[in-house]
């Protein structure tokens, strides 16, 4: 099988489990990459970002029925749009984690820390504004379920940004996304994505505990408000990062 034949198979191959509409293999593969990215993120490995980007590209094609056919014949512009935002934020996180690892001993790409109250206020404001704006945009585009789709999109962007910054709270944002995403995707018939959302939820609980423990062991970081994800100063990384566990 040459490259063009493989790409043709990847775009069109379906798995029929005989319980409704068939499932696209690219949805399964995209979510496997997403799960691998989540696991590597829990270990704070820089590879979490490029692997996640591959999954994002595949899942973008899954949720855009108007561009790439899917068995559900539904276009979820919020789900598709979040893949685009994921790629953009992932590039930001990739560079930041790579810079941090390069300038600190160990293999971890970031030192987990709690967001400041000012940062939490900004996240909350962005959550409200993002949900309202995306709701109207997605409704205008004819996206299926724009109310919940807008929250999934907004929460996903904020969670990914929080991961790039090293906020311990980003795991909690993901849990809030999963609580809405699982039933939404089940109703829409995107079963592999719904299952992966549920698995992500378990990962998020484990990841939250691990990052919280790392932060508690390492102690608080000073000057958190002004630091970026790749800042080599103590405001992000402190001393040498704790052993990799995300």
C-alpha cells in the first residue's frame, strides 16, 4: 500500500459494529493519538504536543461533514473548531515546554503551579465571553447543538492554554468539558469520541492529583502572573522540576 492508498483508506475506512451507524477509523485513530497526548501530558513530556496535533488534524476531518463525509451526516463546528484552536495553542505549549526542558535538568517540560486569583478571574471571564461568542457563531454556522458545543469549544481552549501555562486547575476545566462532552457525543452518535471523553475524565482525575502533589512537594512559584510557559526563571520553573509525572 503506497502513501496515496493509505490516505484514501484513512479517509474512507469505516468500522461497522452493527449497533447503528458505522464508525470512521480516523475517529478511532484520532482519539488514540489524543489519549496518548493526554498520557504524555500527565507525565509532562514535550512529545504530548506534537502527538496531540496529529490527533487534532484527524478529528477535524471527523466533525466536518460538509467537508469530509461522516456516517452521522452532522457537522459539529465547535468540535471541529476546537481542533484548530488546539493546534495553535499546542504550538505555543510545545515551544514553551521545550524551552523549559532545555534550560532545566530532567525530562519534564513544565513545573505545575496553581493559577493566581487574577489568572483565575481572567479564565472565568474568558469562559463567559467565549461561550457567548461561540454560541452565536456556531448557531449562525448551523452547528448541531450550539449551546453545548460552544462550551466544549470554550472549555477545551482554556484547558489547553492552562496546560501550556502549567496551571494545576487545567485538569478541572477538562473535567467540566468531559461532563458535557460525553452525553453530547453519545447523542450525536460519535461513539469513539464519547468513550474517549469518558477515559479522559479518569485521566484528568489522576493528572490533577499528580500535578497537585508535585506542586505541593516543590512549593509555590513566585511571580506566576507574569511568567509564560517557557520562562526559564523561577517564576515558572522554580528550581529543577520535580520528577516527570504528567
